[in-house]
C-alpha cells in the first residue's frame, strides 16, 4: 500500500502531467487552425472551378 501511495505522491509532484496537457491544448489549436485553412482553401477552389466551368459551357 505504501508503494502505491508513494507512486501517487510522485505523480502529483512531477510536472509531466501539466506539460502533457499544454501540448494537447497546443495540438488542438493547431488542428483547429489547419481545418479552418483547409476549409477556406476548399471554398476558394470550389468557387474557382465553378467559375471556369461556367466559362466553358
């Protein structure tokens, strides 16, 4: 039981947990920015293809 309590104390004192959370938040923000950029590029490309299509017909 003391080994388990010591491991809990060590986990609470270590700073690996907060660092992992910070990295997860940064990764989530990067993913959101990438999705927004891909969406914007996709709509611009779709508009361009529609414009070219209207010129061809």
